[in-house]
């Protein structure tokens, strides 16, 4: 593990060393998702495009569920590594891997049993049902593989292995690009072919990431024996350090238990992982809500919005990459109580992403019609989508602010702040804005709802940051002094 990078390297160097591979991974994931839309749209069937757009949130739901143990586990592990508790981090990495696999199996069963009601809830109608059902069914079948991949993808970054994480995702994307046209056009499988290609691509990604964990990783593992209770049942020795409730090691009573994982450790993962999952779940929920409001205006607006959101995701994916690419850096320094360095990391992150958002807004707005035309040749849908795209781009700076703040809360264990933001931007706030804006502005109000919700949530993020991270005020000087005083007192008492 490269402690020099986390503790002493210049902030821009450390930031970009960890974040750039994640950005590339996010762009690769974006291409991964856009490939479906591209090849489906080039069939010339607007109903197929709409059907896949309606079912696409299911894939996002799986990514969100994978984040429960992916982001939740990596947040805890990175802070443990900051305290040099590598054995505990390795043990929790195993638990997170198999926990995500188990959830994937449960989603597979649930998704197939309730396929009809779920498709109806997503808004599939007589014209789009066949295509939506075909795509949905195969994505659900591959759900364990899709969900489990999010755990090693995130965990490898806690060791500084951002590049191998990126390689695994690139390998899957390349396979997806090769298989999509083969399955959709050559074999004529349509929406089902696109979904099958996605599932097989995840098989490729999973195989590489598990190989890396087994043969190359030092402090992470997939060996299930590491999370099983030893026969002796010897309780773990409590730590003399106290870095907050989430890291207080408590003796485990000697009793027969299958897993060598305490309830407190599971809670530490879930209190961060669930809000992280909700962030992605609300993204799917937000898309579904906007689609439902747009359906009253026909299938063409739904197809246009589906394509416009793919373009917006170009910028959002970069934001997510830079924000969450720095998660291990933030968590490590927070665990080490290096608040001065942490404050500098966050200051750099906010300024950089805000400037980047402005540039992306200008570029994507200039080429709005060309970007829409890349996916579909229908002039009407291009006109609708270009207008939608310009409106969505107005709030990119706000999206960047929300992303950085949410990541900071997740990395530092501020579960409540992460939860509030996770249910706001594309959840509670969007629902309220949609209800009000659709009545006041009709169709245009629906289109503008997400941008308005982004602005409101960014304001909430700023307030929550000040309230929940007071130790970062003044560059962390107060917290550093308090930490030194605490350590002096601890040594005196001992």
C-alpha cells in the first residue's frame, strides 16, 4: 500500500493519481451504457428505444445495491487503513464481497417473481412492453454478477489500485461493444441481445477483478475463511485509539458464532452503504418519475429524454469519477485525523469540479443537436432531446457540489448527511418540484424540474457541510490541536 501517496504527496498529484483512473472507469461505464442506446436506436424503432429507456433504471438499481457493500465497505476499509489496521480491513473486504453476492441472488429471485408488476410500475405500455420485458428479464438474470462487481471495483481504490479497477471495467466495456451489434443486428435479438451483452461483459469484469484480489492484492481478499469465527472464539483485543463511534473496537463475548464479524462492523458498513445505494436508487427513481410525467405527452418525449440523459451522464460520470475517486484519500486522512490535509483536498475538489462543470456546460450545449443525432436519426426526437439537454445542463455546477459533499459524508462516516443528500436531489426534492412545476409550466415544467431540484439540493449540501463537519473550519487547525491534546492526555493517563 502506497502510504506516501495518501499522507505526504502534493494534493493535486495524490488527487489525480487516484481520481483519474476512476474517471476513466466512469467514462468507460458511460460508454458501456451508451452502447445499448446507440445500437438500439440505430434499429430505427422508437418503441424499442423507449422500452429500453423504461427498463434501464433496473440496471441502475443493481449498481446502487452493489454500492451498499462496495462504497460502504470501502469507506470503512479506507479509514481502517488510515489507522494501519490492515487485518481488519482485509477481513471486512471478504465480508463485503460475499454480502453483495448474496444480495444479488435475492434480487434475481425477487425480480423474476414480480416481473409483471415492476414493468407496469416502470411505465411499460402495449407498444413498449415486449422490448422492455426482454431487456429487463436478461438484466435480472445477470443481477448477481452485476451487483458483486461493485465491491472489488471500489475496494481496490482503498489500496491505491485505481488502475487495475479501471482495467477490469474497460475489459467488460470492450466486450460489450463487440457483442452488442452482433446480438442486436446480426442475430436479431433486439433489446434482449443488448441485455445479454451487458451481462456477459460483467462476467468478464468480475473474472479479472477476482483474479487481481486473489493474486495481486496485499490487504484485500475473497477468501471466506477470513470472516469465519475461529474455533477458540478468542475475542479481539480492543484498540487504545478512539476515532469515533464507528471505530471503537469492543471485545466480542466468547460464544459460538459462524462469522467473525461484529454487529458494530456490519452497522458501520450499512450506515454508509445504504445512503450510497439510495443515491443511485433515487437516480433511477428520478428517471422513472420524469418518464411517468412525460408519458402523458407520448412515447417520443420519453425516448428523447432517455437519449438526452445519456449525454448529460457524460459530465455527471466525470463528476462522480473525480468525487468518488478521492474517496479513499478523504477516508484515509480522516481516519488518520489529518484535518489540515483533508481540508486542502476538499478545497481543491470543489474548485476544480466547479470550473470543470462550467466548461462541460458550454461544450455540450454547443453540440447538443450533433450529440442527439449521434444516437438517432428521427428529426422530431432530435428537436425534443436538444431542448431537454440544454435545460439539464444548466445545473451541472450544482451537481458537482452535491457529488463532492455526498462523497465527503460517505468517506468520513457522516451517515445522516449522506442520507439526507441521497434522498433529495433525485428523490424527495425532485418529486416535490415535479408536482409543482408540472402544474405551473406543464411540459416545460417537467423538463426543468431536475435542474431546479439540483439547485435546491446544492444549497442543502452547503448547509449540511458546515453543520456536520465543524472540524474542517479554519483548515482543520482546531481539530489538530484537539487531537494532539487528546493523545497527550492518553499517554499521561497510561
